C-alpha cells in the first residue's frame, strides 16, 4: 500500500463520509468535479487547522464536563458531609468546562471570518481574471458570470458549514458516550435496538445529504438568475427611472423569486415528510423498548431504576444520531456551494502554456497583422477573411457601417475572443502563442466594450494612473491628461487632479469621462494603441485637438488602430481600412480612397454614416 499524506487521505474519504456523490448541476454544466471543490476547501482550511483542532479539543473537553455534570451533582447530594473537598473538585471541573467553552468560541469564531475572507479574496481575484466568453445564448452568458450576491452567499455557506463540522465532535461524543453507558445499563435491551437505530440514522443522513445537495443546486441556480437580474437593474437605475419601469421590473424580479420559492417549498415538503417518518419510527422504537424493558423488569432481570437510567443514557445516543442526521444535509449544501465557487476560481485561471514567448520590452511600436481571419459569436460570421497589415507606428482608421465588425476586430487583438481561423500577429509573433498578460501590456485601449467609458479610481489622478504599467508620476499623469485634452478642465476644478470621479466616473460629464479614459490609455505608453470611437460626443475643437495630440508624427508614436465614424479622425490617420461583409475591402490614404467616387469609402460617406467630429 502506498503511503498517503493526511490531506490526500481526508480528500479520498470525504465523499464516503458525507455520501454526496450527487450528479446535480444539470442546470450549470460548467461545474467541476466534487473532488476539486473538496481540494479547494481543504486548501483554505489547511492554514486554520491549528485553531480548528484547538477548538475541537476544547469542545471535546466541554462535552466531557457536561457528561460528568450529573455525576458531580449526585456526588454533591450523596456526600454532603464530605463537604468542601467534593465541592471544590466539582467547581474545578466546571471551571475547566467553562474555560474549554471560551477557547472553543474564540477559536471557531475568529476562524470563521478568516475563512470567509480568504475564500472571498480568492474568488474576487479569479473574477478579475475572467475572460469574456462567446455565447449565442444570453442565459448561457449569465450562467457563466456568478452574481456578486450569489458568490457572497456561497462564501458564507462554505464558511458556515466548515464551522458546523465542530458539531461532529459533539455528536460523536454523544454517540460513543451514549452507546457505552446504555450497554453497561442493559446489554440485552441495547443489543435489540442499537443496530436498528444506527442503521436507520445512517440511511436517513445519506438520503438527506443527497436530497439537500440536489435542491441546493437548483435553488442556487434560480437565486443566481434573480440576483443577476436585480444587480443589472440596480446598476442601470437611471434607465429604470426614465422609462418608468420600476413596477414592471419589480414584478419580473418577483417572478424570478417565485421559482426559488417553489423549489424551497418542494424541498421543505420532502423534509417535512421524512421528519414525520423519522419521528414516528423513533417514538415506535421507544415504545417497543419500554414494553421490552417492562418485561425484563417483570422477570426480575432489570430494576425499575436501571430501566430509567437506561433510557437516560439512550437519549444521549438518540441526540447524537439525530444531530448527525441533521448535519449531513448542511455539509452537502456547503460542499455544493464550494463546488460553485471552485468553478468560478477555475474559470479565472489563465490557460497559458508555461513557455509562452514574450516580445522584447516596449515601448518601441510594433507592426501588427490580420491574415484571413474568420470569427463568429454565433451562427453568422462577423469577420470572414479579414486581412489587414499595419507597419510599426502607423495610424489607421477602421471604417465601416455600424455592426460590420470593427469593434470585434479590436477585441480579437486584445484576445478577448479567439479567432475561428486565420492568423493575427504582433511584432511578427502569433498572437495566440504569446502570454495573455504580456499581450495586454503591449496594447493600450480606449474603451472597446462597453463603449461608454467608465473610470475606476477615487480621484482624477488615480483614474488616469489606473492605465499605467507601474507607478505613475505626477508629471506622467499631467502629460497624458494634456495629450487627451483633459488638463484644462481638470485644472479649473478647485481640487485639480484630486477631484473625486465618483463610482465608475459618475461625477464627471460624458465628455470629461471620455477625455480621462483617453488619458488613461495614453499614459500606458504601449507599443499598440486601440481606440474605439474616441471622439464621439466631443465638440469639434476638442476632437481635432485630441486627434492632433494622439496622431501627430513622433518617434515613440504607437501603432494606432482606430474604429471610428469621425471624418476628422479618418482624415488625420495616415491610412484608412474600409470594412464590409466581414473583410477589408478598401485600403489606402484618405485622399486616395476618396477620389474613387464609386468606392466603398465614398459610398459610406454618401450614406451619412460618418460624422464631422
Ligand atoms: N459579445 C457579443 N456577443 C454576440 N454578438 C455580438 C457581441 N458583440 C457584438 N456582436 C455582434 O457582432 C456584430 C459586429 O459587432 P461590432 O461591435 O464588432 O460592430 P461595429 O462595427 O464595431 O459596430 P459599431 O460601429 O456600431 O460600433 C454585430 O452584429 C453585433 O450584434
């Protein structure tokens, strides 16, 4: 037999102990195997092993003192004349019990919050690394993104169930203590009833655990849908108010909640029925025991006092078994929550080859190319045979009718999605072969999606510095801000660069947010710059100042690809690529392309799709 470390052994035994090999997860196919979730739980539990062991030990001591309490009281009554020495012993024992209770509370309660925090931090960190997924089905997309509320509730469930495991010590000591004392009181009665009680309890625990895990999965899926709905509405509260949709949205939320109410009611009915059966069976066993016991008393094989004492001790066994039956469903529910969290963590792990090559350090601008790229979100292809080459430092406007795939092409460069076929290269290296984190350091971006720029940071300065590769100096922040035509309006604010931007930038106007988001992209000084409609909504003077600052020739100018409908920007770029039918159909300088009156660019201009700014 090969030697196993205690951690591996526990992992192997755990499913057997808790009987939760449930299929479950039918509604959430992305769920990973249960043993991965157990390993994840154990990884969080491992650093807490010392306080948890201390707490469990203290609990065992407190349980022992509880067992002894009756005997101490009896002794106090029977040996009143011995007086002080017996009382002192009892007081010492009670003191030990109280101390053990205190140690148990401190150990478990402080562990609880640490466990919760360590799980929450890991899940949050994983969510930050989550990549978007192509999904033609909206429900599928939302299933992949656990809502914050459901993640919080899963973290709380996990931390709770781990702490509830302390009750195993309590129940185990009740079962062992009860068994020993009841066999000592009457082995005949015990031999008749013990196997029945224990087998019944184990079956009850097993069935309860399986059922609870399944209903917890279904409940979590419906709650998830409701909380994702609520989060989305609360995030866009303005829309709800302006379109007077409060009542309708509340009703819709109510319908989603009804689904979880139905599942919970069904599971409550099943639990109620099994309680009824268990209760009736337990009382029937008691009745049988009472009748058997009275026959033994009648035959003189047992005294009435011994029979009473037997029932007293048997009640310990009953309480222990009853507790165990109740605990197993909670364990199953906790493990199901751990499985959901582990799948979130797994989704956030970067799938990178260990030896992914990196390009030499920026900031030298890099050439980029698309070669016969095909890409689809669902059935219809968005890009079909898309080819485009940009020399290092070139500025190119990507032009086309709305929905032709400009943003999608930029997102492929960011590796938000993978191509169906074709090649994308950066600096001559195949994009898919480069380390994903490295790709992101090579590219700076002005919101590609979602297109309304959000700002993250407490102040203007920190919102701009968010884009920097490392620490950003005051001078760098101001330089980026000037290049993005933001410096003048920032300086007019009493707090200057310390002006708060609010949540997501809500304290800034649309145009201000736009310019700060551009400053955030420029401060990165990456070799490639991707801009998606950077001037939409800006006035003509600001838009042309911005175009001048970003596109003017300079040695360190990044290779710049701009998806735009702005004529001012298109004219300022060195080259233009016109997209139609998922491919580049016209390529050259603006002046060259516009001379072809039947060409694609001229047609787009005639259609009124392009704007002056
Ligand atoms: N995440 C997504 N999932 C599914 N389909 C998408 C997704 N993003 C975009 N699409 C679809 O892909 C097509 C191309 O969209 P894309 O945003 O690339 O166009 P665009 O040329 O940038 O449009 P616009 O000029 O209006 O910004 C559209 O039909 C759009 O509905």
